[in-house]
C-alpha cells in the first residue's frame, strides 16, 4: 500500500517517529533553527499530513499552498501558531495534546513558585561561588503557608496547581472566563481579575494565548499588585508586556517574577530582563520531561495517523 506523504517541522521522539514511518514517507527538518518558510511551502505541495511545531505559523497562506493536506497535528497543548478558522474552512482537522501534560506542567509552575519564594537559584549561586563563609549573608525567602495564591486561568493545569498549593497551606483565589462548578472541591474562591491582582501574594498565570489574553499583564495590572507580589508565568510570553514587567521589577513595584515563557522566545543573552536581580527564568520547559514529551509525541502521532486515514482525531480542536 502506498505510504502517506508527511512533513515534520522537527524530529519527534523515536518510538512515535517509528510509528509514523510505518505508514508514511516523511520529510523532516532536523536543524535547530525553524524550517525556512519557502522550504516548508515547497515540501507541503504534495503533503497529506503536517506534524507541526510552535515555531511554524500555520495560516491561510500556508494552507492555500498545501492542496493535498488532510490533517495537522502538533505535540503541544497550546496552538496559538495555528489559524484554527483557516483549518476549519478547508476541512482540515487540527489535533493538539491536552491532558497528558497537565501534572508535569503544574509541577513546573509550582516549582517556579517555590524556587522563587525560597531563592533556590540564588542560594545555589551563593554556594557555588564560594560565598558561604558564614550564615550572615545567606539569601532569605518568603513563606508560602497562610499566603494567597491567585491563579489566572483555572483549566486542568490551574486545578493541578491548586491541589499542590492547598497541600502547602496557601489560600487560593482564581480568575477564569467562567466560574468552575467544582471550585468548592478545590477550596478555591472565584474573584474578578482586579481583586485577584490586589489580593494575591503570588500570582500564577496559565491562560492560553488568544486575542483576549495577549498583553493582559501590563503596566496597569502590575500597578495593582502588592509590592511584595510574586508573578509567575507558565503560559505564553505574549500575555505579558515584557517592558512593563521589566519596569515593575526594576522599580520594585512588584517583588519578583518567575517565568517559564518569555516574549520574545528564545530570550537573547543581552535581554534587559536578565540584568535584574529579582527574576528567575527557565527556557519553556513546562512539559519537558522524558515521560511527558514521549506521551505527547504518541498522542500527536495518533492524531496524525487518524487524520491521514480520514478517521476522527482522538483530540481534535476543530471537530
Ligand atoms: C504546550 O504544550 O503548549 C507547551 O507550552 C509546549 O509548547
């Protein structure tokens, strides 16, 4: 039987790759930088499947060039790089990988909170650089228990963060587009956005990037936070105005930021954020564990293979 023609904009995990290769003839971009647009368009001319990555814009222009395309699959829960309406107009299903990364991403968001609160990376720098001669100048942190955590975006990952926070004695408030029916189980109180900004000692944001959430944390929002507030972003860099965050941290309008995502990404070594003492940044590793990335790759492969066979995708965004 003839194999399907598929384009991968990055290599995926070996076991998932093997499954794809059993059924497909693949073109894979293997370099570190994103695939050049012209090459991608060329490859897509006769492709039936696209296994995309967040650094590739799947828009009207790209789809118009890909006449044979039956399915787009991506190994991520976020899909702000995909024009879903354009896919739908062309009858192309798009599959992402929700669910399988919930606990892992919640671990990372909570690790940022704990790491920032207890200054773990500064303590490590302190010890490593031989400054530990007495206990006089050790980095001091702040307590979690009894404080208020505000979660912005109470989806599955937000709930998983809330469970961790409860175990550490934090009081939880949250803001979401709609109130959750199960918030009493989580012992989380629904508040409006402004109250959340004003009441929280720690704020974790987990909202997906959309036209509504782009830039939702700017100068006005940082001005409403407590001067002792810790701001944690494990969602997407562009929901924050980076210059406003820099100013808020530099002027000590807020105490600290811990970010897994930045705008731009990757963050250049000379970015002004890196000159600040009150920040901790990780390189977009929310779901980056061996187990979870493997699960995500398999689910994305399931979506791809289902779409190629004109079957319903297990996790389709535009059914
Ligand atoms: C996701 O799955 O959306 C992660 O942020 C990786 O991009």
